[in-house]
C-alpha cells in the first residue's frame, strides 16, 4: 500500500508518546510507580517484563482504557491524559483479538470507518486494500467464527490499521499462536511497521520476541523501568542481575572487585581466577567489594582438540547435556563454589557431542563478561 | 458403570413417567367423546374445540393474559438489562445485598406477595386493572430476567467493548452495535421466560385482577362446572402445542447464536 516514497519520515527526536511521572493503583496495589518514558515517532518499541510488572496497564493508559492516578500522557505532542479511547489517535490489537463475533471479516475491518460516512464502494475498496496488506485476500465475506487464530490476528491488525493510527498498540498479540506462526508474524509485523512508518508499541513477556522485533526495549519490573535501550545493549550489557537473567540465559560467577590495575578493572574469582575487564563492562559507580560476573552460554567454548586455543581456559566435568539438533547445551561444574554454568555449542559436521561425566576444556574471553 | 445402569434406567423411566403422564392425558381427554374425565375412552370428537371457539369470555381472558404477559416480560427484561449491566461492569457499595433483594421474590410465597400488593393498592386507593396484574408479574419475572441476563452480560468479553471504543465508536454506539447483538439470545430467553411465567401465573393474578380475568383465573372459574372440564382439556392441549412450538423456535435461535459466538466451526448449526 505505502511505497517507500509515501512512507512517513522516521524522526526519533519527536516523541510520539510521552509519559511523565505516571502512577496507577488498583485499590491499594500500586502497579505503575512513577514512570517516565518517551517513545519516538516511527519507532518499534517494546515493553518487556514478567506478568504483573505493569506493562499492560501502561499500554492501556496510552490507549485510554485506564486513567493514571497522577502524571501526564501525551500523544503526538498533545496532552491526552483524560481523553477517552475513542478520542485518541491510537488503535489497539488485543491479546484475545476481540474480533466481533456477530460480524464477518469485512464488517469487522470496516467497523471504525462507519463514522466517516464514506460511499459504500469506497469503503469496500479500502477494506479490500487493507485485507490485501495483511494477506487476507478473498476472506471479505468469511464469518468470523470460521477464522483460524492466525487469521483472527490479521483481522484485528487490519481493523486497527485501517484507522490510520499515529500509534498502534499491541497487547501480547502473538502469545496465542503456535511457534511457527508466531515467528512468521514477528517478521510480518516488523515489515508492516517499516512499510507504514507508524509507531508500534508492543507489550510482551517473550524476551526473544522483543529482541527480534524492536528498535528499543524497556524492561519493566514491579511498575518501573529497569533498563531502556536497543536490543543489543539490553542483551549484552544488562544493568542488573534481574534484567540479565530475564533476557536469555546468563551464567553468574561471584568474585571480588579489587580496583583498577593498569587501566583495567581487576576482579578475583575462585572459579575463573583473576579477571581483567575494560571500564565499559562495569557500572562506573561500582565500588571495590563483592561483584557478580555474567557470561552468556554462547560466549563460552568447549575446546575440542589440543589445537583449539582460547585466551583463558579451565577444565570441567559435564553434568548435563541437552541436544537441540542445531545446538547442544552443556552444563558444567565450576571449580569454585559457583553454580554449574551453561554452555551452548553449535553442532557442525563431525563435531563430537560429549556425554555426562566427560571432562572437557572450556575456553572463555574477558571481553564478553559483564560485571553486575 | 455398566452393572449399575439397570436401577438407574428404572429410576429414569419412573421419573419421566411421573413428569409426563399427566401431559399425555391432556390430548387423550381433549378428543374424548364424553363429559366425564375417566377411562375407558368412549370415542373421538372435536366438539370441545368448537365449544372453545364460541366462548367469547374465554377469548377475552386469553387476550388479557397475552397482553399482560407481553407487557410484563418486556418490562422485566428492561429491568434485567439495567441490573445485569450494573452487576457485570460496575462496583458499588451494597452491590451484593441489592442483588439479593432483587432476587428475593423468587423465594417469597406468591400468596404473601399477592396479599401485600393488594393491601398497598387498597391503601393507595388504586383500582384493580390489567396494570395491577402486570405490576405483580413484573415483580415475579424480574429475578428470572436478572439471572439470565447477568449470565449473558458476564459472558460478554470486555475487550469487545473496548475494541469498539478504540475504533472511535462512542458508548451509546457501542451498546447498539456490539453489546445488544451479542446479548440478544439472553434477551430472547428473558422475554420468553417472563412471558411463560406471567401466562400461567394464578395466585397473584387472582388477587389483583379487576373485572377482566386472566386465562388461569378464568380456567379456575370454569372448574366449578364439571361439564366444562373437557373444554379446559382442549384449551390445555392448544396451550401445550403453542408452548412446544415457541420452545422449538427459541431453541433453534439459541443454538444458532451459540454457534456464532462460541467461535467453534462445527458446533452443529
């Protein structure tokens, strides 16, 4: 529908959604605790967190289904804190899809156009265009009860997008789909967002989904934003242990930060020995004392032959093997008091898969470590 | 399971026989060629139905009853919609006790209700009329309407309403374009049950009827004349057939709308 020449210009300097000191309680339970956030125009933004962290409530306050107890909600530069949902330039794709069961596909998609009082044939033309955009050609007359989950999802998307919203809100839209369909929809949503240039705000508890789709992610715990950043920042440089273990798998090794030594940060661990980190790998305000080091499973390597070398290595016994086909996950015992750590290895031609009890050499590099 | 099924089957037959044997007697005696309601049957006749057609006061009573039943079921359904909506969507002080008070007439003896209303009407100096019967019947039917419609409104997915608001529709438009179509089966149930309750209600109607009797009151008055008993049987037979047809129509629509809203593709339309 929208060619590259008509796609809206993405300008991340203009906040499309601006939340200032938002607080929201239900009865005595405060679910959003003084939260500030700016979402740029044309951004694919994700609110990521476990259930009960307040992410859905936050989305519903942007949509106009909930009013904050205090704070300001602005959309496209206009204050809309107390506006009803039908007065806001936002549209929502609901977790349950909320397809009107008494209407067919065409009527569902055309629902919001009614107040525009378009001529019948123009209305139909618009609906057909939109159905084409979401790959639902030919389903115009299909009754809504005869739709599959994936098709309902697309109808919900078409029904929202036909309103030409400034912000599209997606509340866990893919959680009810099976894995294959979910992956396909992730790419399609991303493609649609790039084509249309509309700001998308996605709520999800699935960290992988957030990493794949988003320009930026806000990780939320307990009514507050724990970390805000690009997917790579969030994954590679988590700021707290909680964020680190919520996003993917993270191995933790305890150590003691002894201070700077030759421009590097010196950490002594019983499992990995002396570790030297660059300043960027650690929060700048960290004081000497106990510290936790985080290592991603893919940043450790099983050294298969004597010719394989690594910056550092240690010997360890394998305690568990999980074979995934393309990958093998090993758990290995640490020499120190730390918990077993997990290592992922890609299975390539001729590469041996070890068994529980085997003793292997594990290689690691200080550059991939993050201190928390 | 199998060893226990024989006594259960026996129980089922007794139970169904007890329930439906009297109903089977209706058509038997409605077409029986004798003024005495007793076996053996003496012959086939349709005379009782012709008598029925000529009885003008009976038609008057039928007309009153239908008028009362239609009006009472509409009013109780409107009350039901308002109450159910409030119950399903709003939280307010005394909600549970208010709900209890609305449902209470279900458990009050009708004779007490009838006498009480009569006393109140007398005190107010109001004449008994069709409207006084309607008022009594609304009181009886409202708890049924409320309980049916509360279920219907509770089953309504709230996100459907939100989706409508989100797509720019206002609250009134949302009510007519989304909520009303989806609770229609509940509305039909409520109207139908209100109609049925009112149509065969005797005690309250007996107390509150003025000069125009309802059908049950009229039938009761017929019972004083044994020779009229077969006519009552004929009338009962007609009412039975009409109820079965109504029930069939209702069930057809109920299943259709259930298939529409349940989201299943093959739920037997």
